[in-house]
């Protein structure tokens, strides 16, 4: 069954939320509420396994939360969750199920229509295990009999961002293999990646769900030609493997049948790191850790599926976004992980969240009259503090921010970790508390400023406070906790999509640019003056051709 199409703005909860917002909700001051009700911190938190999610620094009251849950109930979120996990065709515009959760469910047999897909999932997983183990233990040899030292993943979008983020995030757990990524069709990017590689000890994984993506196919061709400059044609089978749903195109490319790792259409590209797309992850950190990543995600899946809405982490996070996006008019959300390992989390989730929920037509095919997808951005703390936190603290925009931190670091080094985490806690405190006039006044006075100077400087040194943050404190960055964290955001964006009544699992918005790109490429190749584009594009192309 497809998802029901319920316009959220027609629900009673939406109207009540609007009224609640107009009649005081917009002025909710989390700082004051925290002072008057210290129990708030205990009540507005979710403790789950090694996660501690504190959302008490948000502009919400218990009433707000009740109304948001009421909204989730009225749009039948629980029914949608059920359909998501049971393989209903919830990606209706592409006629597909959305079953990336099946990839990490080792406990049950999952059905896609009549077909039990778990056997195939386990088979592919076993193939990943055998292959990644052989590459790591040196039993997979290159064509001259040498073991593999470098793996290069060639893919873009979902076939790049997820594996790249995870490989970077789990660097601590890395094997001896050097794993790199080529994504952009920028030839310089390709050559920079190849330049110090030894053909005899490098393995290329070509990853493309469709195997039609221009960037990936061009890069794969270029890399193959580079490889064949100094290797015989039959060496390709020892150095090239592929991951795709399009098995025919892969064999036409010249990849041996046994070197193909299949994936299925019910896995969206941006949710595919759990599938064979994660091959480079298994190579980089070993199969054991890849499996732990899947386990962590599965545990979050269980939580999301079974936990009542009020105590359900992705649900609560998703509802907070709705509150800010649709009632306060906040346009973006920042994600600040306090670990350098997660430096690619925001770019990864930009695809996950913005490609999923950047839609303006609802599930009835009508143009929506409310805001949908949020803009996602972020960088690791503390770097972010020295770059753009000024705007979060004192700018004019409301930017709800997730702070993600870990109780213990990986190398110990407590001295550094205490410094890192003191910033983590202090920033959410500063954003909540702000700094009032009296405090600024006495600080300036203590610096021996004259009354005139104090008066002049005071407005610039004030901090409003009441800037909303959610703290996600996790015990340690492990493959398992990373799996849970990623799955948490996957489900959060699902919740938002259900409430906004949009289709989160298609991405038609990326097609037009690709189409026009092909036409422009023909013009560039022809090299003749163009006149059939708009005036600006004609001028630019002609200048390029000149
Ligand atoms: O894996 P591929 O088929 O090569 O697709 C790579 C990417 O292509 C497009 O840009 C889609 O919008 C992405 O969702 C996808 O991840």
C-alpha cells in the first residue's frame, strides 16, 4: 500500500500548533523554562543504549511536544513506519519499495512482494566478506602476483558520499589498505588520485546503481585506459570490480561476472552504503567492522519501529524540525560533530536529507503551500566555532543545531578530549544562556572602560540566548554507534517527509541539469558558435569555445 496523502496543514494538530505558536509559542524561552523547571532536562531527553539525546534546550514546552505528537498521529506516522519497514511501494513515483533497512536485518526474513529477499542479501554480504578478507589478507593478488595495497572507489552521489564518509569516520579501525575515492568528472581530480598509484597493487571498485552516470562511466573509462597503459587486457579482472543493479552494462564494460556485486532497485543511492556499495568500507575497515556498522543501524531501526512516538529519537528530532521549519520559518539546520572523524557527515547528510526532502509537490501531485526540506550544513567543532558560529550566536537567522559528541575519544588523550568536550558543552550552554546587559556591563567595567565606552560597546557584546540546540552524546565512536547515528538521521528525514506529505525517495530534480548537460557537451565537442541557448548561456559557451 502507498503512503496516505494527508495534507498536514488540514489536521487539527497543525491548526492547534499554529494557534499555540501565535499565542506564545513563538516567544518560548528555553533558558527561562530551564530556570523555572530544572526537571526539564530530565524530562526532555531520550536515553537509548549508548545514546543520550537531550532536547531540553529547544523552544518547546510539554504542550508543544504533545501537539507535535498529535500531528504525527493525525498524519498516521505509525502506519507509514509500518509500511516503510514492510516493503510497501512507498517510493510511488518510481514504483519502488524503500528497503535499505532490510540490508542490516540479519535476524528476520524480509519480503519484497512475494519474494524473500533475505537470502540474496546474505549471499551478497558473504561475497563482500570473502572478497574484502582476501584483499586484506593478501590472498587476492594483482596480475603480477602482488598483494593489493590501494583500493579506489569510483562513484558519485550515493555511490561515493556514504562510503567516503564512513571510511573517514572509521579511520581508527582501518586495515593497512589505503582506500581512496574518485567522484568528480573533473579530470584533475582523477589524475591527482592516480598519480602515485602502482597499477600492480591497486584495485578499482566501480560503483554505480544505474551504471549510466556520466561522471562514473567517464572516470571508469579513463582509469581503465590509464591502467592498460602498463598492463595486459586480461589483467582487468584482477583489478576491477563493480557494484550495480545494471548487470548487463557492467559486463559490457568488461567486468568479469564473478567480480560483480549486485544491488537492488529497492535501495536508494543515498541509502546504499549498507549494500554492496559499502564494499570499499569493508575493504577499508575489515568485514567485522562493516558488519558492526550494519548491526548498529539495525538496532536503531528496531528502536524507530518499536518505540512509542514520544520516546522515539528519530521521531522527536523530526518533529522538532517541523516546529522550527514550519512555524518559526527557520530555513536551515546545522550539524556539528565534535570529532574530526565526522568531518564528512554534513556533506553526506546533505544528499540524504536535501535530495530526499527538497520537494515542492505533495503526494497528491499538488504544489505544497508550506515549507519542506531544510538546508543542511555543518563542520566539526571546534573548527566550526572559529568559522561560522558568530552567525549562530548573534546573527539574525534561527539555526537549530545538533551537537554530536562522544564521552571518550579513541586514542585516550584525556587532556585533549576534555578541552574538546568543554567546548561542546559550553557552546550549547552559551547558545541557551546568552549574555545579558548586566553581565556585559560588569565585564566592561572590570576592564576599566569608561561609562561612555561601556555604553558604546554594550549592544555589540550582548547575546540573546535561547538559540535552540539538541545534544546527542554517545559513549564512543565505534562502527556500531556510527551505524546507529546514520540510521537515526535516515529515519528522521523519513518522519519529516511523511509529515510534509511528499515523496522522499525519488530525485527527479537532478534530471534536468543532466539532460541539458548532455546537449551542452555536444555543443562543446562540435566547437562551433552556439545561438540556440538563452542569451547568457550562449555568451558563456561561446567565450569558453573562443
Ligand atoms: O549510483 P549511480 O546510479 O551512479 O547514481 C549516482 C547519483 O546519481 C544522481 O545524482 C542521483 O541523484 C543520486 O541519488 C545518485 O546517488
